[in-house]
C-alpha cells in the first residue's frame, strides 16, 4: 500500500508565551496549517515476521525506533493488539528540518495506511489520541487542508479551505531544529547573526509590519479567522518564530524580501524554518521567482495548496 504524506506550511503562527509551560516543556501557540503539494510516499507491506522494519535512503532519517513512522506503527500495533510484522519504506521528497512537517506527515500517513491495511476501521477520533503521542503537528495531518492548531498545535479545528494557490518554497542550505528555535524565544539580540549568504536587496515596502492584531499575543477567534480567510489570506500572514530564526540567520529575511520584490503576493517562513514560502498570483510568477532563487543555489519547489 502506497500513501502520500503531504507537507504543510503555516499561514499563521503565534507563540503565546516565550517560556514553556507544563512538564513537556512545550510553548502554547495558535497556528493555521495548510497542506501543500510537496509530498513523501510511505509504502506499507505486511510481513511474516513480528517486527517493524523502516527503510529510507535519506541519510538524515533514522531507520529504527527513533523514527516517528516506527513509533506510529508500534503505538497502533499495540493499541489494536496486532501481532504481525510490517515493512515501511519512506520515499523522501520533503526536506528534513525545513519547517514543512515531513516527519509528522509520514507518521500520520502510517497511521492512516495501517488502519486500512489491517482493516481496523478506526475513525479519526480513535486515531487522534494516538497521533498526539507522536508530536504536536501529527494530529493536523489526519485532517489536512486548512486547519487551526491550538494549545501546543495538537488541538485541531478544520477551517474553510483557501482558494487554491501556487506556492514557491525556498530553502537555504541549512536545517533548523524546532527545539533550537523555541529555545531562543526571548533571546533575540543576545548573539551575533550567522551570515550564510549575502543577497543584494532593495528596501521592500511590502515587508513592513502587519496589522497590530497579528503581532500581539492575544488569541484569534474562529470567527475572526474565517473573516480574514474570506477577505484574503494575505492579511493573515504572520509567524512569530520568523523573527527569532532570522535574527540568527538573516538570509531568511533576505529571501523573503527578494520574493516580495519579485512579485509574490506575500512571503513568510514556515513553522520553525528555515524554508520561506511565497503565495503567488499564478504559475508564471512562480517560475520567474524560482529561476531567480536557484541562482543563489537555494533548493526550490513550485507546488499548489492541497
């Protein structure tokens, strides 16, 4: 059985406290997820053995119990009382450590796929508590499309889908750990920025500060979010983590400026980064910007929202 595991971008991400709360050390947040057409593939097959085997040719993806896919299969197997073994192959297309949710999406795809392969017929409400044990982003991928994530991101409310848009993803040649980015909340200005690459940019008026209701720490209501989505997603775009990551890695801000100056409707770092996405008027603008970004040796993908 072959399952697609779609990546995501965060159209909005507000961290509600700079320091973690609770025993798990998580930060409370509010985010709006959106799936995109860049996807991994998860291939599942039953085996005669009783073990779980994970295969992936990506050097940075663990193949044993540390892999989220392995943990997903193990949790579901235990919950359902399944004794048979399973082989899981991951074909990676979503970059690792990029803020696009590849590992979480692979884990959710494994839960959905094994639910079908083993004919368990569990509904989403049964799979959600299992998925929440794997990571705060994993429950969203049981829904997909456009959704609100609350508390630590694991409480998910589906939202009216945005009109399909072309999206250009631009990833500089380094990874960012989610833990590292959150750990540096509140520390902006305490260290020197890391200069990965210099890009010549002009002052971009499109990059000025957004409306005040996006930069505060108050919660957006469902009604407010729906109204903004109806009026146009551009008014929603905000990511608190971007100011943290770009303070240490200015190339993130430089990529964003280049995208805005090149005709993107809006641009933002996704999740904990470092990937920057641009929402585009059409494919033509995307191809032009993609060519421009590739001159700087960045990795790029031109996809649509899903």
